[in-house]
C-alpha cells in the first residue's frame, strides 16, 4: 500500500467532505463524526463532484440530482445513481489524513 497525504484532519469539517487531487485522481475525503472516508470524487450518475455534497448518516449526497452513496462501501443508497463509486483505504495520523489510491476497498475501478 502506498498512502499519500491528502489533507490535515482539521481541513475536513465534521459531517462534510473535501475534494483533493492525489496524482491523477480526484478524491472526496468525507468526515462522519470522528471517522474519515475516501471515495472517488465523481458521482457515478452524473459525473459531478461528490465533495460538494452533504454528508449525513455515513452517506454523501450528490448536490446535482440527490444520489446518495454509503461512505464505507461506495454503494448507492439513493436514486438516481445505480452504480457504486470507488472507495479507498484511509489512515489518520497525527499530521494528516492519508489515502491509498492504488487500492480500492470495494473493487470498483476508478473512472
């Protein structure tokens, strides 16, 4: 695993997401309470940034059409999206939130 520094924990407000570029991949770092998650920052329904959506109940909602995705699995939990988004391993250390974009937790290949 090759973890890359994505941001500082304090950069991600509680119950919100932050869009970051890690190499050639855009990732949404989402925070639900004290837990951090990383998903590809691209809605599988409309190809817009998920990091601009709202985070609630361990899900992120796409701002454009309201598709919801489980932060843990990337699976859609609300229409119109029917395809999952890639999720990535996250490590939180004192100095930052690290993401391994070379490995997906759910087997979805990033678009």
